[in-house]
C-alpha cells in the first residue's frame, strides 16, 4: 500500500475483498494433531480406525477437527467395497413326492405350489357363513 500511496480500505475496495480479510491471520496450529495422526496411521487403515486409536490414547479432539486435518494431509484411503454376491437363481417351488401321492393319477401331480386363500365372513343376525 505504501508503494502506491493508497489506503488499505481503498485497496480492499479495488480488489473487491472485505477489509477484515486483509488483516486475517490463521490461528489454527494443528501440528500436534498431524503428528498424532502420523503416529496412529502406522496401525490404522482409514480415518475411523485412526480416530478411535487417538481417542484410546487419550486425545480429546473431536472427529470434525481430526477429519479436517486428516483431509488436509491427504491421508484419504480408499474405502473397501462390499463383496458382491452372485445373482440368485429363482426356481419355482416343486411339490415333494409325498404331496404327489395325495392327488389322483388322472389329473396328474401339480408341478408348483399355489397360494390358497380362505375368506371367512362372520354371520350377523341371519346371514350364513361362506367359505370360498
């Protein structure tokens, strides 16, 4: 600013930034967290294992702070994908041999089970009971 002879507020307006941005200094010192992550990363696979190791060691940092530092260190490890199971082959239900004996031979045994439903209506006054 001294080189050009303009004020800080004028320079900030020209750059289209807020004046507080010019005075901002970062106060976060994450060196202790970084060292702890590096030490725990020797044993752990991913973020949550590293974080749980840090908690067991007595570090009181919350997961948001540890995750922010972890991402800044580029320690992201690829998450393991779930094992894919082969596609299930759908076969119709076949009646057992014991069930085939109960049917007459002229009709032949059924090849698949059928779902049967029974409708029951409760009689009111003089209405009979119907089974379907």
